C-alpha cells in the first residue's frame, strides 16, 4: 500500500492543536523519508519528540448497493506511527532525497541535477521509523442488500489513476524529447493498473 503511492498525510500536534498536512514520501524498509524546507513548520514540529501519525489511502472504486446503508467504497489504506529524526549524515540525506524522488517517478533521479549546494543545504530530510502500522482493505461488490427486492442497478464502479499527456515547459526555447522516466510513467499508466 505504501509503495503504490507517493503522497501521504501526516498528523502532528502543536501546542495541543492537532494538524494534518499532505506531503510526498519515499520508503526504504521500515523507514519513511520526507523532505522540505529547513524552515518548514511541520518538519520542525515533527522533530520535537512526539509520535507522528502518517496515512496513505488509495480509492479503488465506489460500491453501489441497493440500499444507501450498504453502499461503500473499495480502498486500500495504511496508518502508521513513529518518531521523526533529522537526517544529518550528508550521504543519507542525499539517499533520502533519492528515495523520495524515485518513489514519485522512477528513473527521474538520474535524469536531472540535484540543485545547487545552497538548495541542498536549505532542504531538510527527516526519517520516520515505523513503530507500528495498521492496514485496511475493502474489495468486492455490495454486501448486506441481498434481501432487497427493489430492482435498481448495483455493483462496483472502479477508479483508476490516469496519467495525462505531458505538457512541455514553455519557458525554455528548446523542445527536448520526453525523458525515459516520463515515457515509463505513461507506459505503466496504459496498463490501467489500480494505484
């Protein structure tokens, strides 16, 4: 479930107030990497020793039953808990950024430059060790409406993630061909795989 996505929601507390912010992530074994500006509010709060809560959900379809009570959603979700620590080792910091990038679009890391040393210095990488996790999955058609006699369509309406046609960045005067990472992303999208 974690590896099928790249956007999570992270819940944390600040002065007794619970907050939740979406962010990109990457996973390696039992560690989740996130990154952002060294001045990022959420990142600063996560480093205060509290347990963070991170969730990822994929919607796979609507489940339309013959009653509203039995109508549902097919989905895959995971909620995990762990403590965040700052990645201070320069090599692990770069590796964390690579893991996040490759989780979003595989192959892109080797196609573009990392950025200037100042930009790298201004980027904070945090790792969250997964201490505990819970996954939930709902699949299949409607359940519980078997005795309903009203004749109305029921079943599942599948959802798929679709990759659109790439749009060239218009601020440059050249038009290089699509990079391999983008071509691969389009190729995988055409498989109509639920993600």
